[in-house]
C-alpha cells in the first residue's frame, strides 16, 4: 500500500507541475494538518466545472486509494503588487 501511495504521489506531482506550467495554477502547496498532510491549490478557471474537471483527472483521485478533494469559489481576492 505504501508503495502504491508513493507512486501515486509522484504521478500527482508531475500532473500538478503540468498545470503550473500551463498557468492554470496560481499557487499550490502542501498544508500541514494535525490529522495528516493535505494539499491546497488556487487555480484560475472559467467555471467551477472546469476546476472539478482538472481535479477529477488527478492521479490521487483516480487511484481509489481514498484521497478526496473539495472545491470552493473565491468570491474576491486581494494580492500585493
């Protein structure tokens, strides 16, 4: 099981790097949580469905190893210049 997770994580990293290179991902990072390591990404897409489509193609989700995701819309954001 650990080998399968490790392989999946490598595929996941490659997949995410591809989205960074395509400029869909604005920022992504592992997020420490007392219940386990999680990931967070801010992506720029035209619709919530487009975001779900990107996530649904992720090796972590396709693996059937129990990984999951949530999607939230950012209503308004502020960035430094």
